[in-house]
C-alpha cells in the first residue's frame, strides 16, 4: 500500500474516532440536561457536577446532581422534563440527587436533597406513578401527584400537603401519611414525624410570601388553597384556580402571559404545570 493511501486511511480513522467522541459527548450533554430554569428573581446560583458556580438565568439548563442555592431575595422556578416544577425560595439550598424519566412510558424517578430554605413542589408525570422523594436533615418526604410546601432548617422540617394523592413523612423508622389537603407535619431533627395537624394560617402565608416575594401574591395563593381545602379537593375548577394562582402570582410579571396561555390549554389531570413533557 502506498504512503499516500496509508495517510488517507489514518486521516479517515482519525475523523471517525473524532466523530464518535463528539457523538458520545453530545449524548452525555443531552442526558445531563434534566430541566430548565423557567423564571428567576435576582441571582440564584447553580453548580453542575464538576463545574463552577453559575447564575441561573431564564432558559438555563438544569443538570443532574446540580447544587441550587439562593441568597437573600433570590428565587428560582425550575421545570423538569416530566413537567415537575420546583420553586426555590431565598436563603435555600438543594441538590438534585437523581432524575430518570422515560417519556414513552411517562415513568421515572426524581429525588432531591434540601438542606435549608423554603420550597414548593408541584409533581409532574413522574409523581403520577411514583413518589417524588425529598430528603432533609430531619426527614424524608414522598409526594405523589400533588403539591407540597416545605420549610427546612437544621433543627426541624415542616411539611405542608397542599393538594394531591398523598404525602408521606418518614424519620427514624416512623412514617406519617397525609391524604387530606391543608395538613402539615413537623419533624424535629433526631426525632420522629409529629401527628398531622391543620396548617397554621400564619405559617403557610409566611411560606408563600417567602416564595412569592410579594404579600399580595401570597394572600391570593392562600385564598385559593383555603378554597380548595373547604371544597374537600373535589372540584376540578377549584384545582385549576389554585394552580393558576400559584403559577401566576409567583412568576415574574413579564412571564405572566406565557403561564396563562399554557394553563388555559392544559388538562389538569395529565399535568398541572405545562402542555409539554419537556421544555423546548
């Protein structure tokens, strides 16, 4: 074989290897993208695995094992590929421990570790068949097909069940299961979950105000939640009003029209967050 032919073969081999590496890299990048930042206030931060801290802007990808953190007056609204949404309040930190989702079967697994702060989770398609797991220093929550608000401190975790199939709170081998909206469970670090009690109005409104950054928005959301609880979670129109209030009053005003458009065409039973399984 001539030297020129050998050189051509070597170049072709190099190109093929390079293409394969690029394909693998592209696949890895696609697999690491598990969601998107849909709304923010000020400068919430994200730290991907092996990466450096970055400011989360609207449209910024969220990656598996990413650490999300906020300072005073920071907020982030994250949407995962299955439609689950997670609002991160000020002075909060969490790690996305695991996200697996098969859009064909609409089944998967989502687990986060919240170390401090105030959060709201609205379950998407994953939560229809499996509980979304939230681990805190004091307890582990499992949220099925619903909405939960939880406050996390080093000394205790307060878990509020807003709507859905169920919420479990487990610590030290003891589990409390809540199926009635408007109940909360408090867990002291090192102890077991307390008996479910009716949500204290002041506690919930404070949590919502922290998430919303606006007292009027928190009041509107609280009113919607109270209406839902009063109707015993049996009214689909009330549920839609609740979701509309939660999404619209807590989103930046520039995004309100977009959220309204999405909500008007969704089927609540399928997914209370958006019309598509994954953001574009």
